[in-house]
């Protein structure tokens, strides 16, 4: 999977921190960079995101400890035992190849990804209103019962949440909206933190056509990703070329999901991307996926409509869209992928 080396544009998200003046000259300049970049490439590097290097390092250490366990130990928290899409997903159990918005056929069998993950989100207790109502994707996490794991996970989750808010505020200003427009929609956000491990191909050989992580677009509004610096992430540009993305120490990748493309009438794009497993070493990454609340109606922003007021996409509800994408990519939800 050859790709060209390239450096993503860098944006400083610190002017969009909680409590900052989001209309400052610094904020407006960063919003200009965001707008210019997202019109052509829905990926950028971010500094000033608020995720401390020490916080990331502690979670990476906890992840390495868990993923080194025997498979039967990891399967004790299998996502198949969760009714809210939380827990361990084994190697080959998720198939993202071809899960690209607008052109995917998620009903067709395809090879599973050469990766394993722990899926997690906000920990909802039994008395949470959405749990009581039986709303999908709301409920308790299934995290490893290892000393210090939950603490490392929580510290990272909290800082990633702030990073995602900064990214949404920057996007809002770039789109001519109030900085808090996205967080003020009324249904809040859903957060899905994935802890990913890609084994080296020298130890776990891929089957013919099996990717590390297949070509796909992200489902939500914004993804904030940090990793261990090994590389392997590749992004497809609008003209069809693939570029390698290396995340410098202290930086994070911010990329757009399908819902942002719908909101912006394709002014901004959710680029296809994939991961190539390293040949001789393990790779770990921590993507933090953000989606509007389950019941949120997604439709074209007033600042992005065509001159005649029209839009390309039909309105949709967040939760219905997410469930459809999960149904097409996870073997525990789709027998074609077993």
C-alpha cells in the first residue's frame, strides 16, 4: 500500500480552550487555517489540544499490558457481551474495508481488519435517563480489570473531551457560527474512545487482502487521534492520492467524519483513510470519536446552503446512522463478517 510522504497543515487549538476568547485575533487566524484545510483535506495536525504527553503515555502503557494478555483473558470483556457496544474486539472481528460514506455496500462479506481494540464511551449507570429509556449505545463500559487501567483511561478521556470541544469550536468559527454552536445543540455529544493495537505482520501474518485497518471514513463529526509515533496511518486526498501521516510527539490528528460533511453540504470532507501494520513492531493508537447526541437531527447548516437554499444531503438522525454503520462493520452484529 504505497503512499506519498506528506506533512499535514498544523492548527493551534489553544485559542478555543474552555474559557478562552474564541473571537480573538489568534482564534480567527486558526479558524481560517481550519477552513482552508477542511475544504480540501479533512485531516490536520493539532497542537494546543490539551492532551498531555504524560497522560497519553500512561494510557499507552496500560494498553500494552492488556493487549499482551492471552486471548481468553481479553475475551472476558468481549463487546459481544455488551448491549451498548462496549468492550474488547478481537483481531479480524471488525471489517472496515469499503466502509466509505456514500459508496459503501456494508452487506457484502470482506476480510476483517488485522487489529484488536477496546471500545469505550461515557460510563452510563442504570439510572441514566437514556439507559432507562433503552436508548442504544448508552450503558456501562467493559474495561480491563487491571491495576491503574481505569484511572489512566479516565484521565485520557477527560483531556480528549476538552480537545474535541476545542476542535468543534474552531470548526464553528470557521463556518461562521457561534463558537459553541455544536455543543449547544441540546442533546450533547456521544464520545467513543477506542484503544487500538496493530500487531506486526512478522508475528501475525495477514491473510490475502487483509488490511490492518480497511479504507473507511469516520462516522461522526470529529475524531481526535494520538498514537505511539510508529506511523502507518494513510489518508486519501480528494484527487485520489494516498499520503502517509506521521503524528509528531505532542501533536494530535483531528479529522472530520461523515456528519460534518452532511452539515456543511460537502464544503468540508470526511476523507477515506486506512492503516498499514508495521512489519516488525506493534502499533498502538487512541482515536476519540465524537458524535452529536443519539437523537440529534443532522441537516445542512444555514451558512453552507447553496444560493437557492438547497442542500445535497437529506436530514438524518445521528443514532440511526451510527447503528447502521456498526451493523455493517462488526461481526458480532453481522453474520456475513463472522
